[in-house]
C-alpha cells in the first residue's frame, strides 16, 4: 500500500509539472551511489534527467527508504547559471516516478502548470520517508 501511494504521489507531481523527458549528464558527486548499487544509481540519474531541466545536476546523499523509495539531494543550475543549493528528492524506481522537494516560494506561488497540492504531498513524503 505504501509503495502504491508513493508511486501515485510522485507520478501526479511529475505529470503536473510538464517537465521535459530528455536524458542529461547528471552525476553522483559524493560516491553515495555505492549504497544503492550501480543499476539503481543509473535509474535515479535517468529520472533526474527526465524530470529536471538541468544538464549538470549534481546528485548526492543517495539512500534507500521504506517502501522501496530512494532518497537523495540534487543541486541544479538556475536561470542565471548558478547552482541554487541542494534540495531533497524522493524517487520510486518501480513506478519510474520522481519528486523534488519544493522550496517556499514555489509552494506560495506555483508556476503555471504546477500543482501546489502535489508539491506539498512530495514535501510531506520526503519528510516522512527520508529524514532521520
């Protein structure tokens, strides 16, 4: 049941954002991919590439969570080309879904096409599954 809820929440978020589905050159910066294995690391990087518009995303702190989720942090460049700082994410590899924790301004004023409720669900999911 938890796995199904995780997949649905992340799928709704990903679909609601209308994000591009192109592969990118993401990297795991801290070696934490060894904790989840090479196949799952590649799957996480593929999800990051499909869901974030950043050719140079930096992924760190990969770890397994309950319900089969993978938690981690990702740092992407903003419109000015600067890294904005790492933000948490939760991914469900079985459901091929991904959700990055929104920041405060995103929740207060979602961009056109973004679903505030879906962003809040990802935030709550990350806090429940990924924070120790």
